[in-house]
């Protein structure tokens, strides 16, 4: 019989607040982290807004760490991990380090440091000027590596990179490792920081970013709204401490929620555009619920992938209606991306944190900027207000470029 897996610690770095309490207060208040970009000259770009994380200083968390040895996404990940460990009350020095693992997600890796290095090399033609730490800094697994090194974690050390679904897959895989007895405790989540000139230009050229709200940044990310015109990039990190239920009970610690289901599928359809019938998303959710042994009518809340694109949001709603049928309109649906932006490889982890906090507190944050409901996305419980609800089960959808789909199922621990 496989082990039950629970969430015992939460750490987050986000555009609306770092730390569980500050983030959750901001999310419930409907605060939006989207602003006009300030980290580089944005004047020639079609889209000019993003959710940057302000006033972050790694020294606030690791006074002796050298920030120039870590890309920004790895710095976020380290800080979120420290917060999650502290929140969980886990004493790593008393643990067998081979029973604690790391599984992190990142879609882009070290772009903040990597992109300038490539630009300088092209401009100067001097390869000897490239930072000797360039390779270990830019690799997507630098975050998981730094976490393992800094916290002496010697169990499985894995990075998953499946674009926007990276950290949902990372959490799912971490759950499986505990179920299979490969670890007792896993540090799981994701980090991303890729609001850089070239990456931003690429997304602009792909025509996926919002361009109609450059003068009203906080209104730009509007999932399910008729005026949505694309997503807004964000940055940050979310980390969960997950462990076997048996291990958590021995420690007598708080449990936020139980992770009971995970599914990973490929639509095998298109690198960017979701399969339009919705049947592939339906299959992913079906498999996750079957893994969880949770009946459809027990699902009270869905944290949707909902990237606020004209083509993406209606497909997800179509899939939810196809799967849940008459029960679909009894499910509260929101999208945390409207609060923190689309954090790419960290998006699933931040959404998982929201699911855990919603189950623990009985509060579901508003779906902000939902002012003109699109009939193609209309659902009864997509609401621009806080919903109080005792949640039996919550579902998280995370879909990535490359036809990568992931769904996680959470349940109230009883």
C-alpha cells in the first residue's frame, strides 16, 4: 500500500509579498502585483507590463551567501525553501539526509545572469570574459542543487522543466517518490525569473502577452474576462515541504492538506496552442481524480491554469464542463496568475500553495479583474470576491508549452 502524502510547510516569494502570511493577506485582498516594467528599457516593446518581485535581497535570508553566484530564480527558490522548512518545523540536522529529497521545476533556468553573458560575448567576441560560473549558474537544476547543498539534503535531487507546468510536475513527482518509499520528506516546488529583454521580446513576438493595458497595468491580467488579450509575465518561487503522513504524525506538526492525486499527460498536439476540443484536459483531470479516488462531486474548488489568453481560457472551461457536467457550476474557480502574473515554471507551485491555504483556512481568493464575463468562459462561481467554503477537495490545473498537462488533487486532511 502506498504512503499518504501531506503538506506541512509553505514558503513563497512573490510580487505581492514574500512569506506565507503576507502573500495570503494580499491574495485575499485581491491585490495585484502587475506594474510597468522597470528592470530594463521597455519603450520599444508591444507589451510593457509584468509582475516583478520588488525589494528582494537574498541576504535577508542567507547573510553569508554570495548573490553573484546564483541566478535570481535560484535565489528565490533558496529563500522560499528556507521559509518552508521553518514553517514546517523540520529539523534537518536530526534527519537521515538520504531520506530527504528535492524536486524543483523551472521552465527557463538562469536567464537573468545568462542572457547578459551571451549578449556581451556576441558584442565583444571575447570568450575569455565569460563568467567561469556561467554554466552552473544558468542550468535549470541550479536551484535544486543549491537547495541540496545549503541544507545538506542528500536524497533524490531532481529538476523538471516542462515550461508552465514544470513545478506542478515537480510536486507530483515528489509525491510519487514518497509513495514509492524513495524518501520520507521532499522539498518540492519551483522558481522562475525570466523577465529579461530577450525572453520578453520572444513572448511579445509570440503574441501571447497582454498589450491593451500598458497604461493600466493592474487590470492587464483578467482570466475569463471578455477583454482579456494575453497573459502577463511574473516571477517568484513557491516551495512545499511534503512528507509521508506517518512521518508528519510522528513529528506532531500542522498539516495544511493532503496531496491525493497526480496525473501527467501529453496532448501531443501543438507546442503552444491547447487542443481545442478540451478532451485532453478532461483526460488529465480524470486520471488525477482516479489516482486520488476522489468522486467528482467532492471537488469544491479548482485553481485554473487560466492564462488570460483568448484561445486558452475557453478550452479549460469547456473541459471542466465536459468532465463535471451538472456539478461544474457548484465549483468555485479562480486563477492565482491574475494576482502574481504568470510565473512560468513556478506557477504550479504557487497555485499549490493557494490550494493548501484555501483548504486550511476555508477562504478562496477573488478572481480579480473579472469585470465583463466572457460567455465562452462563464461559470456560476467565478467570482470577484472572497468565498468562504469548507473545501473537501481542490484541483489544480497546470498546462505547459509542448503539450504538457499536469493536474494535482488536494484533500482536507481528516
